């Protein structure tokens, strides 16, 4: 059993809670800009002192409205400044936020608010109000309902003017490190969402220690980022908290259609992204180049970038490769950097493995992708690659104050300041999830000699074929998904004679690809699944994935489905991870047909 322990860099403070992070920041640098709020074509700055004042004013409003210490209040909103403002204000009032994903169904809203015992809810707009109204009758305990877009936060501030400062100070100091800071429901990839209890110490100790290790990312010439991932997810929630602690300037943009425009006006120094977004950025750039007749130049530039980065990692860049890279850097890569705002130096990536090729490509552009690993149960990151000392293909070493070990069966187990307290109302599951004080993640991995962690698969997702071969689907799926035509892929084959795959096409990329390849760009999705050129391209992607594994593990057949898997369809989580069990169940007939050899009308098979 291999183990890696990284001691804490900051002494633990059991009495501290998340509000102390803001108090300390405002005292240290009151005039430092913490937020940019979209305004016209630019951003309106909010300093640490201004944010603290706004937080206290809103906290008074919650107190005046009857929120009591320990009350749980749901919040359903897209990523925006008011989300973070409400988060800290609720802590100052003594309350506890229970995030609900803004795309959640009525049933999910009902489950989260009922199971948590929420007594109120904050809704962003009419869509969220309509979803809540569907189940409001099932939630008699939810007596307080506020609507952000109807100005209710301003009304709360106005109503709280008579609440004394001393009462807010008393309430904010009530919680100790071991007290609950938030209750986050898992995205439910393996069934009904579980309530994860994260404490104030989880946020405080992890923020303080992580910021010491990630100093170059968070403490450069003012570090800044644009958040577009939902703050309801622990990944963005933790970044919001650590940004306040470290003094990072944060902008919010929930509309990904306006993301590039926001990056160019905000000029962030680092980004928080999931691998699928990196894939989209690369694929879009390639297809735009193809449309302009420069596809070959872009691919040559990309190959050069990857070779350059690999050579740098090896310790020496050949003279002519260096010249070639400098030429492409001026002609191609400088434009890409400008589109990201011109100042991006780092990108923190999580939720799924990033392909090695993409890691090298962005590294050559001067963007260090710091892959990390974590779960809701670990307050997001338990490990992350280090600035200037990152290993592409790994998720880095444990953050200070945490430890990682690999069990005899390959499962990753963790302990430390990041690990959650318990599952809400589920003592049996809590006990089952720990072994000797170590949290069993359910993921498989390996530690190298330097303590850097690599993720090799998910324990419950390992496919065992009829021949007894163990296959980790992620390796094949990541390899195929790098193709611009492929949106999602799910590898199947449990107790079957060979490995096969369900594939969906990228609706946004499809018309561009069709036009670039001499096909009808207005072709329907269903027709595209039967198109010989599309089939050949998908086969090429599958062949690429197969080249990374043995023949016994390779995809022998696939079906292109005339549909899309989305969060709304119930097949993806809010962080765009596939719900494997749901997909296998919903497309059981298509899977059976793959093995019976009988194609259906919507099926395209390749041997």
C-alpha cells in the first residue's frame, strides 16, 4: 500500500469559521478589488471593504426576516456575484446554504430541500420560480422565498437597517471549525443524491493551506479569474472562498456564449475549467482554421506545440523545433492567447482526466494546466499539480494537510483537512465510506515516486467482459472524445464478449465539420449518423482510442445515436460528467442490438 502525506503549512485554528477569511482580507487590504460586476462593456469593481459592508447589510436583512442560527436555506441561481454575496451573508447571519443546481428538476428540488430540512429558498429568476412552484405544496417547511431578479435582496437590506452590528458579530462567531458550513448534494451519477456535510474547517484550513502551495496562481500581479462553472458545484464554490481569502479579483459569467467576450474585457490570469471546455476550445479553433483554408497550418502548429512541450519536459528542445515553434507562436498561438484575454497563465482543471496531448498543447501556449483531483466529499481539491512543477498526465500531489494512499485493490483513499464530516441523515453510509479513518473515494489510481497521483478509473465503472478482461472505460472514452465530431461516448461490455460504445455527435461542431469536409452543412442529426464521411471520421476517433489499449480492451463496434446527452435529458451531471448507469439503462435496446448484430434505423455499426 503506497501512501503520501503532506503536512499542513498553516497551523490549524479549530475556532475559525469561513467568515474569518473575509474579515481578515478586509482588514489586510481593504481597498483591494475582490470582484468585478458586469456593467455595460466593462466591469464595476467591488473592494474588500465594500464587499464586507454589503455582506453585513444583507446578513442583517436575513436576521430581520427571521433566519435563525443553524437554519438551512436553499439557493437556486446561476453563477453570479449575488451568489457569493448571499453565501457570505448567510454565514454572517448564522444560516447554512443548501445549493440546488439551477437546472435541477422539480423532483430534485423537492428532494434537496426536504432532506436537508430547509426553511427557506432563494431563487434567481422566473424559470427557477416556476420549477420551485411545481413542488412548493410538498414543502410546507419552506416558509421564506426570495427572488433575486425581483429585487428581494435589496428589500432585505432595506428591512435589516435596525439590526445592530453586535448581533451580526455575535452570530458570525457562533460557528466553530467543526460546525456545518454547507450541505451539498452530490450530482447523483450513481443514484439518488447524497447530502455531504462540509464544515467551516474544511473551507478555512483547505483555503489557507492551498493558497500557500498555489501562491504563483493566487498571489501574482493581481490574480484574477472569470467564473462560469456553476457555484452550486463544490469546485467553483471552493474557488470562490479561496479567492476571498487570497485577494483574487473574480468576475462571473454564466452565459458561456459571452465567455470569450468576457475574457477579453476582464483579462483573467487563471481560469477554472473542466476538460470538456479545453476540448471545445481546441476543436473550435481547429474548425475555424479549417473554414478559412488553414486547417493544415493549424494542425501542423498543434503538432509542433505538443512536440515542443514534450521536448521541454525531456530537458532539451532541438534547435529547428524551437525555430518552428517560434514561427507558429507568432502566426497562430498569439491569436489564441489574445482570445483568452492575453494574461491567462494558469488553468485549474478538474472533474475528469485531461488528455496528455491537450495538456502539452496548452503548456506550449504558455498556459500551465494544473490538473487536480477531488470530490464533493473532499471540498473539491485533495490534490493538484504545482505551478512550475506540474506533471502532465497526473493530478499532482496532495495539498498540505492531506494524505493519499492507494489500497491493495487500487482504490484511492484520502484523509486530512479537506475530508467531509459525514453524509446527512445517513450514518450507515458514512461508516461504510471510511476505513481506518480514511475516506474511500471509489476511484482507482496510482502514486509515483514523487507522490504525484494519477487517476486510472472508477472502481464501480470497471467493465469485466465475458472473457474476464478488466477494462477501464475512461481511457477509451477520453481518447475518442478528443475528436471534434464526438460530443460524448460511453463504453459498454459488462459480461459481454467484447467492448462496444454508444456515441453522440457534437451538435455545435457538426455543421462546421460537414461544411469543411464537403458535406451538406444543413444535414439533420439523424442523417449524419448514417453519413459515410461522418462514419469514417468517428471510426478514425475510435481507432485512435483503440491505439492506447490492447486488442482485448479495444472497441469492436459502436453506434452513433441521433440524440444528445444533456443535463436536461438526465444523462449528464451539472459538471458535464456522464451518468453511466442512467445511459446504460435508457439505451439498453441499442446496447443489446450491438451484440445481436441487428442494426436499427438509428444505428451505424463498425466492426
